[in-house]
C-alpha cells in the first residue's frame, strides 16, 4: 500500500501443474493434509486458459470490491515451478500480459526450484513485481516426515539462501498445530523463521480437510490432534508474533476454506475478519506487538 498507493489483491490462477509428491517422482498421494480443490476458485477449474481465468477473477473482484487495487496473478494450485523452463515462461508471461495484472506470485516447494528457473525469475523481477511463495510448513524434520513432505528443512534453508542471493522477494508458508508439535515447539519456530531471508510470512492454523489422508488419520485417532479453540489460537498467535522478527510482513494470520471441505470445524465457521480483529484488539489491550520478544 505504501509503495504502490493501492491495495494488493491476488487473483488465483491454475497453471495445470502437477507435484513431484503426487506423480511418483518423490512420492504418491501428496502431503497428507493437502487438498488443492479447497483453495481453488471455480473459475480456475472451469477454464484452462490463463488469461481467461485471470479476466474472470478480475471481473469477480470488481463486482465484490470497489477499491482500486494492484492485481497479482497468483499461481497457487500444486507446485508452480514443476515444469520445464520453456513451459514456465509461456505461462508466467501469459499471466503478466493479461490486462489488469501487474505481477505474479508463485507458490512452490523448496525442492522444486532449479537454478535456471530462479535466474529467470530474478530477471523477470527487474520489470515486474515477483514473489516466490515457499511451502516451509514446519521447521522440524520429524513433522515434515509425518506429513509426507518428502523434503527436509535443510532443503528449505538452501533454497531460501539461493533466492536471497538473487534478491528475489520470498513469502514463507507455515502451519501451526501439526500433530506432535507442542506450543514450545511452535514458538521456537518463530525464532527460527526470524533468522531466515523472508520478507513475507503466511501463517495457517492446521485444518483437517475432507478426502485427505489426514482426515482418515483423524477419524481413526482423533486424540492425536490438538485442534485449537479460537481463544487458544489467539493466545498462541500473539505469542508467536511477539517472537517474530518485526521486519517480516504478515500476509495471513488465519486460514480459511469453504466449510464444505472441512472434516471438522472447531471454530463454528467464525469469519476470518472477526478473528483477525480479535487478535489485533487483544494485542492492543496487552500493549504488545510483533517482535516485542524477538531475538533478531
């Protein structure tokens, strides 16, 4: 907002990518919590043409929001660097040539960024807004293994350093509440993330989505899961933010999917905006802020 004088808005686009954790290259079945369908708007699934998807998304937002925005094509579903450089160029440049689109955000895995792809993105960032979104998910290898991520945290560290070297903007994804992770472990992650070359962070509470391996696990052994109450999550996220480097921008504090995709809904479908407001109000009441306890 301060840099461009208007709000940012991401327009999801499905580039019809696959994932090495689904096609057998690294594994099959994907991460046990993953359900791309839950995060993909209908207009992405209905048309393969990238420009048509984005135009439909822009039209939808124009009818819903009245403010002027800086629109970003958001390659969200699956692993959006998992293809040949030639194919990536075609898809990214098709998105950037769509009227009304001023940049791209590319969601991917830390083990799916070849050097030539990072070099190309660095070149692209000289003319456009480009952000690479890395699925960190957890800083603990034991959790990554249980979630069937098929990469370790050391791979994430290496990739983040390669992106930093190319001066690319990076957004990290982290999920709070995986089975086996205590509050102390989660707060430790805030300290670890604070030292990484991240400009932006997305924080998600764990959601158990239907038709996933995790949903099956939950049905068989619900006691393995700690699903935060709304009040517990607000307390935890505030403690997390207090330990997080204050220079990291927060893009998301709470995850949201349509209720029909949820195996269990512990917050009774409370609107995300309401939870964010409660987080802000509680921080003000406690006279605290992001980075208050940061070691960075």
